[in-house]
C-alpha cells in the first residue's frame, strides 16, 4: 500500500540560469498534457506525481514522450490503489502534431472506492492472552481502503499493544485482499508482540555533571507496574523540560524471567552555560537592549541561575533568578532579586525587590499556580516630591497556557490571573487578569486573527494614596500602540501621565502571509486607566491603529509596526514606530 518514487535529478550543466527562468515552463513549450476522469481530490496528487506535467526534462522524440507517459501511467495506477481504488486503471493516448504541440491525454477509470468490510489481526509469534480484534483495542475504523488510513489503523493497534504491556511489539506486514465483484476488501494486519512485561530498573548512561538520583526522580511510573509506552513518553518530556540534555534516548530492554523489562536511558548533556542578547526600538521608549547569562545544573540536580540586564531610555534593571526543580510536586522552587531604575514622564523610581516561592503544575502542565512572598522598597520622585516606601506582598497567580510557541504561537490560549495583597507603608490589594489567543484560517492557514485583553483593579486604597510606581498606566508597544509610553490615560497640567487605580486594554490584529517568510499585519488597540477601583467601561478609551511587517527567522519573527492615534491630543505624537522580536501577542 506504499508508494515510493524518486524524482529525476537535473544534470549539473542544466541547473543554471536558463532552467531557473524557463525550465518549469518546458512542458508548455514542447507538448500538452491532459488528465481526465480522476476522482475528486485526487487530480492534484496525480499532477504532482506526473513528470510530464511538471516538465522536468525534454522529450525530443515521440518515443521518448511515450516512455515518459508509461512511467506516469504506472505512477497513477499506484496512486489509485493507495487511495482505495483497487480496480482503477489508467490509459493514455499520444497525438502527434507535425505543425504544433503533441498532446498526451491520460484517461482515468478509477472504478468504485473499495470499502474494508473485515479487519483481521494476526501475530507472527505465539503468546497467550493478546488482543485479537480492533474492538478489544477500542478502535473503530471507518472502512476506508486507502493505504494511509489502513496504516493509521495499524499504528493505532500497535500503540494499544505498547500501552498494554508489550514493549517489544512491532508491525510485521499489512495487506488488503480485494473482492472486485463487490468492491470490498479484507484487511490483514500482522504483528509481533513479544513477551508481556512490567517496568524494571532504570539504567542511566552518559551522565557527567547531572546526578543519577535526580534523573530517576523524574520517572513517571512505579517499579513493577505494567509497561505503558505513554509513561516512557511523559518521562522523556520531563527530561526535555529540564533543558539539561542535547540527546535523550529511552528504550525498554528485553524482559527477564520475572517479566520485568529494564528501561535504558542514554543521555548527552548540553553545555551548561548560555549567553544571549536581544534588542528593540520604539519612538516612545527609544532603543532597548537585553543581555543575559544562564548557568544550568549548578549542583547536578537541575538548578538554574540566570542573570539578566535590561536597558532602555525609560528603564534599566538587573535581575537574578534561581530555580530548583521539584519533580515530585511537580513544579519548582524559585527566588528572585532585582534592582530597577525607572525614568518616565510620570515619575522617577529606584526599586529593590526580593522574592521567593513555589510553582506547581496541574492538568498535564496546562495550568500553573504560583505562591510567593516578596519584600520591596522604592524611592519615588515626582514634581520635586520624594517618597520612600516599604512593602511585603504575597502574590498568588494562576496561568493557563496551551500555546504552541512563545515568540510565534500558531494556536492555543494564554490566560492568567494574579492577586497581590500589599502590606507596609500602605495596605491595599491589586488584581490583574489577561487573556490572548488567535485563530488561523484560509489555505495553508495563511490568515491569522489574534486578540488580547487585560484588566487591572486596586482595592482598599484611593488614587492619591497609591504610590506612583504601583499605579496602572497604558500606552506603548506592549499596551496601546499609537500612544507614547504611559500616555494612554489622563495627564496633569504639565502634560505628565497621572495613572489610575484600574486598567482596561484590548487589541485585535489580522495577519496574512504574503510569501514564505513575510507576513503583513493590521491592528487596532484600545485602552485606558481610571480613578475607580474597577475598570470603568463608560469612560472614553484611547484607540490606536496601524500596520506592520513580520519577517520570520530561526530565532523568531522580527516585527516592525507603525501605529497612529485616533483623536490625538496636542501632546500626543502623530505616530509611533516599534521594532522588536516576536509577535505582540
């Protein structure tokens, strides 16, 4: 049921500029090709298989053209069989044209699409008590006789064997016995199951810095439990998530006399240290840069220390982050020390923050919850006034994440909620919630419609009593594009942002891929802040619109956006320019 073809290779002398310019049109210049009678959905596949249709070489004589047509005919017959048209047959006719182009006309007589009316499971080895029908494996096929569909059914049954305690199960053969009178077929799947086994000892090879007990703590099964391949897969995923290994190979060994199969783990450790850089630019925030150093596996148990420097015209910071995996939780312990210097139109602030806590993963790692304790002190200056504050906070957060990529997600959702009570110089509680997602549509998912929303609220504190560096602000490349940093909100008599106790933001962006690595985008952003404790949707929102380009690179999309404010104030700029790596959301 499997088709294997190799396309003819062009001689080196023909791989020059002439072939790049006109080789693809050679078939149209020398001869015509028609394909008639192909079943729905199969004609494009036949055209892809046809050397004549692609025009990959010259056929100077009728004999050469006829030989090529025979090869295409055989390929078409194979494709019909693979698609479940077992009685399908292809004929062709070559019509010479002394004064014009010769024509090769293919006529497809597909016949009926066969249906599989019976599935039989056979084993080459002799073992007791093995599943013998698809029903026992909870597999309900649709009766398609296409080779790819039969393969999928057989692979599903193989996965069932792996999940049922047969680590050495393998596919031996597959065939379909056709009844041409009834357009029906009988599918036969042949397997070799090997002996049934339970999980035995874990044997680890290749470790240098990493401690073997740490690697064994990541195991997802109990010793002596029935073998399940999904447990091996989840164990491998855990090893990948540590970021410690460049090569991970996990395979069950042969079961011993007691039926226990050892799990053999071969690992190759990554380099433990990484240095990275990043950059961005916007007309409101100026140029920005990022430099980080990461040291992994400090004591051989997966710990990570990361030092990151960030700098722009409005903010400079240094962060020290440490994490320690907790495989049995599952989750991790984390700690952070950061110093931040902010120079904005609203205020100037220097802040020191120390925090630590625990993260736990739930629901197959789609949900993360965090709890921590933080101490921070800030010195804030604004309009000649200076204020020193001290806070102890206990942030609690939940994050739902199903996105498939951080810099350029194509599917999934990312949503979170954080509640932070503050105690110290003042006592109040803040809440932030956000969500973002996107939907792709069109041929080959050419178009994307993405959206995001964010809400913020402050309880038990007036705006006047709320420290400036704890207020909500809107505006800028990560907020409401088209307005300057912190400027999508009320301003004082000096034109400086005031901030608010609550925040609302939303954005919609449409993207379209124009060529392989280039995407264009159009967007509308809206948002603002309010003096009320909860977002006030009756207040006027600040709205910006614009468009941009994304150029995809191995490190992520490089993004260039130009945004314009709707109904700008005299203090607002006519436009804003943003350059960064990664999609905005």
